[in-house]
C-alpha cells in the first residue's frame, strides 16, 4: 500500500468538511453565537443584580444550574468511560465513532463546570477554594476530580488528534490559511508516524485510556456524593453513586447516538457511520436503560415500601406537584426507549435516534426530579408565605444560560469538526494496515 | 457628615475608574458596579427614640445604642470561641404562645429584613390526632454539624464553646451548607442591600453585621452579648421565658427570670433534641409542650401574613373550616 | 477621680450635643399622652459599697409598649433627716434611662435615733418635665457569709446583725437566700430565715455543682426587698466545684479544620497516582517530538 497516496486520498475525501463552510453552516454558527450572546447578557444581569434574579431561594438553593452541571458532567463521564473501553476493544467499526465520543467528552466537561460556577454566590472569592481548602468537603473533592479529569481528557484528546494533525500538516494541497497550517504543525508535535513514535503513542494512549476510565468513575461518584452524603431524604441513598453512573451512561450513549445521526446526515458519512453503529449503540442503550430503570425503581420502591415520614413526604411531593414530570422522566423516559430498542423490527436508525432523544430529555427531567422536589420537601415543614420560597421555578436568566450552554456545546462541536475530520484518518489507515498485514501473513502462510 | 458624603463621592469615582480599568476581569468589574448602584440608597438603619430633659423626643441610630464588646472580635479571633464554655439552649415548648418577640428582637439586632428570620416559629403537628404546638427554631449549633463538614473553605466553623458561626468574608456562596442542614437553619443573601454598605461597625462573624451579598447567614447565639455576660437577644426578649440559655460546663441555664440546673431540668421535664436520629447532636434542647401555660389559639392572634404560614397544618385547616361555618 | 467624672460628663454632653445636632427632626414631647415612670432602688453590695439606681422612662398611655427612656436627666441623691438634707452625689440617665451612683462603704449618712437612713433621689424638673422624687428608708444591716466544711458537710454560714449606737451587734429577724453565680445569672440554692435572737443560719451547700474551670464557686447571700433593710448582698468564693469539662483533645473530625489523617493519605495516593501517569505521558510526548532524527537517519542509511 502506498501510504502517502492513501493519506492524500483521505485528506481529499474529508477536505470539504474542514475547508468549506456552507451557507447553512454559517447560519447555524451565527444562530448558536446569538444564543450564547443572550446567555452572556443573562450572566451579566446575574452578576449585577445578584442571585435574586434567579428562581433559587432559601429552600431550593440549587436550581437548573446544578441540574445542567450533573447532566453535562454525566455525558462527559460516560463519554470518557466508553472511549476508554473502546480503545481496548479490537473492532473495525469503533474508529468511526471514537472521535465523536472524545469530542463530546471534553466539551461537556468544559461546559458542565461553568454551570456550577453560576450557582456560586461570590465568584470573586473562587480562589478561596485553594487558599483555605478543607478536604472534608465533597465540593473540594469534586473540584479536584473535575480538574484532574479535564486535564486527563484534554491530554487523551490530543493523543488521538496527533496522527491526524500530522497528516493534515503534511497535506500540502489542502487549501487552508497559513495560520491553520502552523497550528497543525505545532499540535502535531513533530509526529512523523515512525514505528517507534507510533509505538510510543500507542503505549501512552493505553495508559491514558485506563486513566480516564478510572477518573470518570471517580469524578462522577464524587458528584453523586455531593447529594448522597447529605441527610436530605431524597438524596441520602447508598446506591446514588452507582445510580448516577448508570444514568450518566444512559444520557451519554443517547447523546452519542444523536450526534452520530446528525453528523451522518449533515456530512453525508453513510459510508462510515453505518446502520451497524446505530444497532450496536442501540443495544448498549437497551442494556443501560434496563439497568437504569431497575435502579430508578429500586430507589423509589425502597422509599415507598419502608415509608419513613420524610420519604413519604417526598413521594407525596413527587406524585403530587411533580406528577407529570415524574411520569415523563421515570416512566416515559425509560419505557419508551426500552420498547423501541427491545424489538428487532423497531430498530431502525431513525427510531433508535428517537429513543435516544426521549432518553436524553427524560434524563434531564430525572435530574430535576432529584434536585428540586427534595429541596422543596425538607425535614421541617416550610412555613412561609412567599411562593417563590415555597416552589422553585427557573427564571429567564437561568433558561438563557442553560440554552447558551447547550449552544456552546454545539458550537464547539461544529468548530472542532472544522479543525480535524470527525472520522479519524489515522484510524482508517491503521486499520487498513492491519488488514494488509493479516492477509500478508495469511498468504505467506499459504506459500 | 458632609465629609463623609464627599468621601463617598470620590470613592465612587475611584470605583468607576477601577471598574472601567478592570472590565477585563469581568467578575470583579461588575461586582464593583453593583456596589456603586447601592451607595446612593439611604442607609435604612434601626432607630430608637429618647426623651431629653428639655422635653424633646429624638431619634438615634440603634447602631449607636447596640452595645458591642469594647474589643472588636476579628474573624480570626472569632474562630476560637469563649474559653471553657459550652453553650446550650433549652426551649420550653409549654410556655411558647407565638409572641414572636424572639424573632423580632433577633431581626432588629442582626439587622435582618422582615422575612429573614434566624429564629423561626413553626407550628408543628406530628399527626392529625396530636396536639399542635409552637416550635421556636434557632440554629441548633450541632456537635456534629453537617454544614461545617461540607464547607469547602472553612467559612463556617465550630468553635470550642459549641457555637457554629459563619464568616461572611470567607464564604463563597456555594450553598452546600444550606442543603446539608436538616433543620433549614440557614438563609442566603440573594441580592445586594443598602445596609450591607454600612461600614460604621467593623464586620465580625460574632455579630454578622454588616451582611454580605451572596453569602450565607444564620443564628449565631449572639456571641457578642455572651462576651458581656448577657443572654442572646431571643432569650432576653421572650416575655414568657421560653428560652433558657447557659453554659453546660456550669450546668446552669437561665431565661432571665428563673435560673435552673440544666441537667435537672432536662431530666425532670424529659427534654429532647429535635430529630435526634439524624445524629447531628444539637445543642438546643426542647421541653415537651405538656401542661401548657397558654392555649395554642393564643398564638393565632397575629397578622394575616403570619397566620397564612400555618395554613397547611391540619389543626389550622380544621380551625379555618370551623370558624367559617 | 473627680477629674474622671468631669471628663465623662464632658464626653456625655458632647455626645448629647452631637446627637441633637444630627437629628434636626426631633419632635416635641406631649406630656399629656405619657406617664412618667420613676423608680429608685438601692442595694448594699458585697464590698460594702452602696449602689443607688434610678430608672426614668416615659410610657405612652395608649400604647403601654411604647416606652421612651429619658436620656441625660440629672438625678441628685440626698440623705435626709427631717428638714436636713445632705447631697450624696448626682448622675445623669443613660440611653437606657438609668442613673447610677455608687457610694463607698465608709459613706456617712444622716441617721435617726432608730438607726434609720432616708435616701432621696430627685429629678429637679425642667420646663417640660415635672419634678420627680422618690424616697427609700432603710436600716444599715451587716451581712456576713462564710463557706466552711463542718463535719464533712459543705456549709454556708450566714451572719446578720445591726450595730447600735454603742457599737454592739444586735441580732435581727429576716429572710435570707443563698445563690450561686453562673455566667448569666445567679441560681438560688437555698432559702432560710433568721429568727429572733440568733446571729447565724447554716445552709447545706450542694456538692455536685461544677463551678468554673478552677473549681471555684461563688456563693451570694442576699436579703431581698426587706421592708426594713432593703437589698443587701454578700458573696464568697470557695473551691467547691466539680468542673467536668470533657478532655480538651483536638480531634481531627469531619467538621474540624483539618481532616482525619487517612483522608489526606488516600487523597495523596490518588492524586500522585493519576498525576504521575500524566507526567509520564507528557514526557513521552516530548520524546515523540524529539524523534524525527531517527526517521531521517534510517532513511539516509537505507538510501545509501
């Protein structure tokens, strides 16, 4: 095989994705920037007027900011977990989705923590966390875990990008501005795909894969502990960490499926993202949704069965004021995906994507159901007349910032796809190399 | 006074300049702007009236009246606690008739707004058959305080004298302590208030004055008064003598009217701590509401707004129904 | 002493002037609507000094909760006998409406033949406020307190007497109470009455009181609101307490400033483990970066 030629071919194939931006693409980016700008305005309003502008009050002190935080970090964690596992898993089809997962992992880990910052009353004192640290606090653990995880994921992402950066750097015919070429040169850190280099790269990739699997579990466990280590009736649960991990996987796999669908449609990558990817991911999602349903049931069943007063009060809130949210999150959001994914005949690309969308929305609502009703149902009754202190409802500031977070996720995703092909070229070459090697061994054996 | 004004003016200009210069550091810039906005608002401090021998009634700032300890207790000093003391509170539920004097005097002393209450009076009815009772609820200053455990910066801390305090200069406003307190004892400064700018008295965690936007507050057992050998504001203000306070080391508590042995009082009256099973080990004890001094209804003679709070209590539901019929 | 008093007066009047000049919105006092509450009491304290105290307030007739302290009113204290009057001193009311005067133990008073002393506290009035005056008549009584262990029993011995013109101790008849001091208030631990002809009364002292950190307990013996003797206090301290404060060990707990050691150990192991791998990875990245020579030299060798 002529390596140089093959590389050229691949660069040519993917260059439209990297070099050009269609009118729709520009509109898309413009729209996302507009949403982010609205979010930034909301942020300024919040800084200026204080948290009074949010729907949070003395009882429900954490609102949709923390829900978004759990949600994004959950996606990130499951992305890290899945890509770490995929790395050790020898299969031909993993190459097409690995980059989607890696990008998703890093982006959601960048955006998620921003939401926890929005929750903090005194951003100007953030450095106190390092000036006066108390390591008994789960928040301290969380900060350490997320920062370590973020750095780990960045390193891992760079490792997977390096061979492709090298290919792009070497593609002289690619029509890109010189600053981008310089950037590729810098980011490729002199990688020339020599056997020693590739061996070395593979070795550290192995290490980092193992690292990010472990870190993902630790980070998400610590996040679950922020809730489960308190005495609150809805939170103080021993299965919470595991429940969060399963729930994170549930939303993570769903986001992967949705991203695959969108990228496949937009960039016409039917050759790379095949039905088998959707079926595979769909079956993984089925298994996880069964587990997730099982955990959800156990969590509430135990509360209902043992009916401690505080638990009963919580269940009354959940099945009273939050009836439809509860049904949507914990019935519809679990059962619909299970039904779609369970029957072989229903497993089409579109239906699997639909199931994933239902799962993601259900997951977000499930977080809401975990955070808000618990805070509205403390041990001692809330005896207050101010409705905003009794019940939480998010204000436009919180919604604007939430949508800005989602828009930022899409925007960065779009921009990263412009930076490197979403299908790793180096992965395709490596796979072809292996196939040739195998057939060569085979033919050698025949002779 | 005039001087003060011009000083503020120039300060404000300085702030503006600073604000413009530091627009790069977004957060700092805007918090300065928000500080600016409130300088103009009149400081609404508590006034008290005095009569002069010349027959004039004059109003004086209550802050001039509040007797703070001679020596200012800095945030660092306030972490130590009063030596060899273990403060404890006993609340006699049989005597409480929702007079709300404790709430009001506490609010006055801590410069709290109408709705901000360190001491809350709940109406508790444990089940539909049970007799409801008024339940004054301060911070319990637990021996195993979950709020202190979860604080990432040590802004809230437990002292040797049992008191759990908040240092508003240290608090970053993560609100984790609020979610971890099973007694809902903590409240948050959600927005900026003009009174926070009042720098007449230097800030001390022992008084919590002036407050700070974006930080947590709660009942502090009034260590500034304790240092002067005086009872906390709530205990002093209660006309029924509901709130006993004292040093557990001395084993003596007082409500200002009678002074009793703490251990004997708890034993004789079967004192208990609220939600004991949570393992927080509160330092506030309750004496059950048996042989009450007043009928519960005595506490219902209150503003609509106050009564409205209790409308979900089964007893009050019944009460409203029967009074309508 | 005198200078100090004058200085204080000077400062107070300065404050008064300041207060008034700051508050131009002062309002006229309507004497019709208010009733003046004027109360005079005296206590003979443990160091034999005598505290004279006047509280002076105006109470709204319609709203009895509306009580305004009179601030800065000069109260003059006299000892009087029939027509004779001797000025003992004067004091101004504070923001709480209280004027205090402490007289030394050896203060001479005008005394009648029965040993009765009459004290008078007077506010001389102003254009707007009328004159107020109150009188207290009492006999100077001597109160002694001794804390002794008698036959293994901790006993507080109270001795009460008056001294007649001849300097003889005369027993008196009165109720007495025994208190023990605490941080915020005195707790009553015994009551008794001294009957005719006796000088002493024995209280059995409780043995389980903690006292302070040095095991010190201060006992107060009091005659309270006696019609003949007024208020008299005597105190004494003994090492009779059983202070049981828990051992003062600085434990490392979840809520202390520093965490239990094992938490640091675990956290360090985890962080060192992870970061060591990061560092290893980054070192390898640099190795990759510095490798092109190998490739080129290989090619050169192959080509030649």
